[in-house]
C-alpha cells in the first residue's frame, strides 16, 4: 500500500490543491531513514561474516569514533547485548561498531546491492535515486552514522524494496504499481510480473533477520505493532529532526 499525506479529494480539487499535494513523495522525496536503516547494516554484517549469532556489543551510552563521541538515542546505557537485543533496543553504539566491523568497502557493496545508489525502476513517470556519500569522502565517523541511518538519504520506496529483499529470502525485486491493464474488450494491454534484480543476502541470513525482526515486535521496541493472531516483524525508526 502507498499513501501520501496531506492529500485532497479529486472530486472537489482546486488547482492549488493539485499543485500542492499531487507530488508522490514516496517515490520522489529522499530523507534520512534513521533507525529503520539498521536492518541493512545488520544484514550486511551477518552475510559478510563480520558478526554471528553469538556476537555481543556493549553500549556505554555512546561510542567514540576517531576521537568523536557519538551518542546512543537512549540516555541510560543498554549495557552488553546480543545482536538480537541490539536490534530490539535499536542501540546506536552497537550498530556503529557493527558497521565499522564490516568496513566501508564491504558495507557500501551491500548498500549498492540493496539498490540505495540508484533508482528502483518502478513503473512511474519519475523515480528518485538515494543520496550516498561518495566512497572516497567517507570517514569512519561517516560510516558510523550511516550504520544507524544518518548521513544517508533514501526514498520510502527504496527502503521498502530493500526491506522486502531482507525478509523474502534475500532477493531484490523491481517494484511495480500496476499489475495489469485491460481494454474494453478484455484484451490485456499491460501485465507486470515480479522481476528479480539480484540476490543480495542468503536464505539463511534472511531467515535469521525475519526471526529477529519479529522479536522486535514481540519483545522489543516495536510492541505497539503487534496484531493478535499474526506474526509481525518490524523495526522502530525515529529520524533526527534538524533545526
């Protein structure tokens, strides 16, 4: 599903309404994703072998990178955590350490494979690319921030497309809006089907990510997303507002 707000009623729309609200922000506008981006940092770390299920991270409320103190979102330190707990807690220091373990070259390779450096190819009149700092300019402090969703910008559609790859077995698919179009005689004019772009992570990594993302909702910060009778996975995300 896709929704853009604020919106307008097409039956009573004015020219001003259309000018103001007809932009499809989900496809055209980029933003810093914040903690939802941690899904991809962890996927890359697991797939590359930088971490495994027995890895732990310690949160002191901050992490120092090249002399710079970068804080966690929580004022009370998380302490020592498993990777599942780090995801449940959305712990910034854990993900900074994770991203630095993966390294700039490897992390960028995964982010490119998830499609953040280009357009999605969706069947729409325009499709915006993400904004990623050129590798030659990336410092360790940048890499640390990218690892928890700052210093990088994506479109909502890019984020959703990549998140689907994380949980569907590891394959990135090209998204589409229209499944099919027929004329008055029932003849099919357009028919879209899933197109696999590339395998980004393995089924094993994808299975582990599904389990951990489910635990974010069942036992972590995403408890409000629980739906009775269903297994729900998710990731909390609060991007920083700059003033």
